[in-house]
């Protein structure tokens, strides 16, 4: 019997620093389950990282290796998925040019991310405007079926779908039209200081964001200072965003249901429950932190993973670009 071909998933995280708890529980932790059921391309979009200057080239190289080490430490397997740096594969920027020639510039100016990132900036490079087209190229280059996305990237996937359809209509059927993939078990993680806003690297209040590779002492302090709600009782409720956030974090790191956590801890006071959550997070992150330190000490191994992923990705990209160029009339 012929083996059923796996559907293709393409996603990645910019090498802009360390993952925080929201990145991990909301995305990366779930990627490691996807890699066994799908053909996964987990790339490092380093070309996207230069759209908002200034940046230091040496730091970007270091952060690219760091991002790969974080992928691996969080459980992504180079034997089951393909990991590579975006810039190392010929085809991403080439396809973005072809797609850009099909994209109305007005549609780019309406992109929510462009409007928010260009606001109040003295310098706005055209790369920031072009960012969604490069993202579309990242996805279509590998003929992705699905793209795991958060709310802030949904609009970009819609543009990708529009461009796939437009290319197919203009030149003939070439690309699959990818679907946004919404993770069913995706944990929602909000700031510990403002539990109505998502946890973010750019949060001005550093106490609100827990990074994966912080010390246990710093993680403990952040949870102890977490904003809670009036009243008492450990349970999820729209009127109790602070406690709801802590319950969901605890459920995610201990892999329990919300109901199980509520039943076990309902009578706990807020201070005691904060300590319980902090200890669970610290214990969950210990092996990830140890693995990351081990990987960062072995750049030769990290490079070998990138090389292996690039080799596979380049073969896929070559096939797609040969088809695209032929249909678009290029010699």
C-alpha cells in the first residue's frame, strides 16, 4: 500500500532574543507534536530580522545559532523536521520579488503590523513594507498546506492565500493555497503584570514577561509579584484575568486540564498558588535550560543541523522556483 504523503507545515521564529513563556506554551511546545504528523519546516527567518534597523550583524549571527539551540532544547528533532536559516536557501528573496510584482502596494500599507511598527519612527525602510511578501514567499516556496499562526500574523496568511490564488490565476495552477493552522491545545499566556495583554518581549514592565532561560530566582520573583484579582478562590473566570492566567500557565506546564487544577487548588490563597505555579514552571524549564547550555557550547553540531536542513530545503526550493520561473516566462 502506498504511504500517505504528509501535509506540509511551515513556520519559524525570528532570532530576536530568547523565547518567553508565551512563545513556548503558545507555539513551540506544540510544534514538537506537529513534527511527527506533518512534514515540518521550522526555519529561522533572519532576513525578517533586519526590517527594523539598527541591528548588529555579529549579534544577528549569534542569535541565529541561539534560536536554533532554543528550537532543539524545546524538543524539535532534526531527524523529524527541517531546520535552517532563511538566508541560506536561495529562493526566498527570489520568489518574494515575483510575488511582489503581483501585490497592490495599497494592500501592504493596510497591513496592521506595518502600521503599528512604522508609527512614530523616524526611519521606515521599505523592507518593513515588503515584510508580508517575504513571509508569503517563505510559505509558498515549500508549498505549505498549513501555517501555525497567532492572531498578529493571521492577516499575513490571508495575503499569502491571496497571492497564491492570484499567481495561479495569472500563470496557471502552481501553489497550494495554505490554511492557517490554529493549535487546539494552544495555551494563552498573558503578562504577569497586565493579564489583559499578551506576554511580550517588548513589554516595558519586565516583571510581566518570564523568559525560558532566566534563573529560578528571577522566575520566582516575577510570579510572586504577579497581579491577581479581588476576591478569593483559584478558578478561571473572565472577571479574574490574573488568576485565570496563572491557572492556564500551571495547567500547560503540568499537562493537566483546567478543571483538574481548579479542583485541586480552588481553596488555596493567591500567594501560595503563585509559589506553586512558579515552582512548576521552574521544574518544567530545568531540562530545557540544561539542554540549551549544552547546545550553545557545541556550535559545530548546531551548524551541522543547519546544513542538513538547508540541503533538504534547497532541493524543495529549487523545484518550486524552476516551476515558478518557467510559468512566469523567465529563461
